[in-house]
């Protein structure tokens, strides 16, 4: 969340930012609650000081009776304060992060293209989308996945299993080379950690599967678990802390109906290698660009055509100050589809999770956090199958992955 003092002193800027982000927040009510909170705190502290001063002497009976009334007033004030803070915190959590000045203003289609790499393939045959290819090659089973777990769950089979593992190993080798600590993270997290990162574990439009009565939820990304890793800690940020977390990811995809969802593009479960960085405020823009370059290195190594976009303000998640997406060319879209993203969340998440560091003067400040997708096993296979398909219906495996697949160069139909 944002600093309440900053909101108070820059109310009009925050209102404009909320508008640009497409987020409705009753700022007048928020500011009114902030005033009530400060006034109530002052009143309660004055009453506590009075009671303390009186108790230090030998109060007369009349003063004792008066202090009972003061005690009742303190209790009443504390109750009022708790109600005010509950409502104020609810509104504060809705307010999105500030927006980088270079971010384009607008909705989903108002992004800015920063770079285009490679050209879409030219086929001398009519290409198929990944769902057709995967079913023909018997590497995925959506029908039995739906029978066992419901629609948009699936079984991965045969060489696609090996490809998914190869992608994770390939990505892990690259990120470790760049100084990231490799981790496997829990698939569950406490709800207060999800809320701190910026995910809503409750509500009709939540993307989160929650465990009833446990205060736990399945994670949609290792950003959640890696962000909670240093919750309530004061860090040594003499150099940035860089983690790469492997986890299963679960998303309800609530509110996604009507959006592109063919095959593996929008599913309820997948595996991901996620990057997460804690750093000083003055380092976060640089680290954001570094994560993007690592993501590009991974995609370049696979030989995929792609573009990099600067996501528009209205399409940013609440915690993101700026977000870059890499979108690969896909037959299914006859255009580009997202395969990775990276966000600079500044101190928005750290403030909610109480993650701090000591600056050069010894003062305690909130850290900045960044996240980025290195490999996701639902999206990258789409791009590989659709870009590297052959006339015979087989899939050529990118050279960078072949050593992780026992030298296998091509995915072909299984012999019956």
C-alpha cells in the first residue's frame, strides 16, 4: 500500500492516478477517516496521559471517580479507533501503486511496443494451433483432466512432460548464472501473505483457491511465497537479494470468460519458475530492466519471435508501478500472446508485508520488490508447438532444450 502521509499530501495526484488505473476508491471517505483516526488517537493519548499523571500522586476519592470515567472514555475511544482503522485499511488496500511516468495511459490495448525480435514463421502449409497439435501427438488430455478435476484441468503426457521439465531446467541454469538463489516454494501460503502481495483471497472475482477454515490458499505464483519469505524482517541490502522460485500455480480464472482461453493458454494449474528481487529504492528501475533482459535471454535462446510491451496504466495490477510483458507470436492468436512479464512494485508490497532495510545513515526504510516470470509451462509450450511445427505435424525442439531431453530433437506422434 501507499504511505498514508503521501496520500494525504498528494490527494489530487492519487485521485488522478486511481482514474488512470481504472480503480474506484472513495478518496474523500479515505481522507475523512484519516482525519478521524488522527483526532481519535490524540484524544485517547491525552486521556491516557491524564490518567497516568493522576495515578502518580495520591488521588482523592473525587479524582478516583473521575478516573473511572476517563477509563471508560479511553475504552470507548479505542473501540472507535479500531472501527476507523478497519475501514481505513480496507480503502487503503484498494488504492493502487503510483505509476511510472513513462507508462502509457489507457486500457488493455493502449500498450507501447518497446521492441520486436524475430519474424513470425512463414509456413508452406496451413498451420495448426497448439491444441490441435498436442491432441494429435497425444501429449495432453483435456477430457480426462476435466473428468478428474473439472474444466481447464488436464493431463500432460509423453514428450510434453519432458519438454516442461526441460524448460524449467533450462531457465534455472540461466537465472542461477545471473546470481539468483534457486528455491522450491510451498504451494500454499497464509492469507495475510497473499493480501500483502496484493492478491485477494476472498470475494466473487478472486483468482485464488482458498482452503476453507484454514486461513491458507493455493498460490497463483511463487511471487506470493517469495514475497512472504522475508515478511517482518529487516534485511541487509548491501546487494540486492535475488530468488528464483519453482512452484505449482493455481488460478480460478474468475472473470476471464470470453478472453482467449483455447487449449493451455488459460488454465487452472501450471508450473512456473518465478524471479523475485528485494533491493534499495534507487536500484529498482535498474533491476527491473535486468529482469527483462534475463527473460529476453531465455526467449532468445529458444529462437521464438516476440515483442516487448510497456503495459498501459489501466491494465496494471494494483501493486505494479510498471510492467513489461514479452509476447510471443502464436498461430492461435494470429498475433502475439503473453509468455512472460516483469513488474516493479516499488515499496507497495514491502509496506504491506513490513519488509525493511537500513539505509546508509542507519535509518530503517521499506525495501523495493520486483518479480518476473522466467518460465511458465502453460505458455512457452504453446509458442514452441505453434512456431516449430512441421508439415508432417511433428514439433522441432529448440536446440537449447535438446540436452535436457536426452538429445531428443523432434516430438512425433507416439507409435501405437
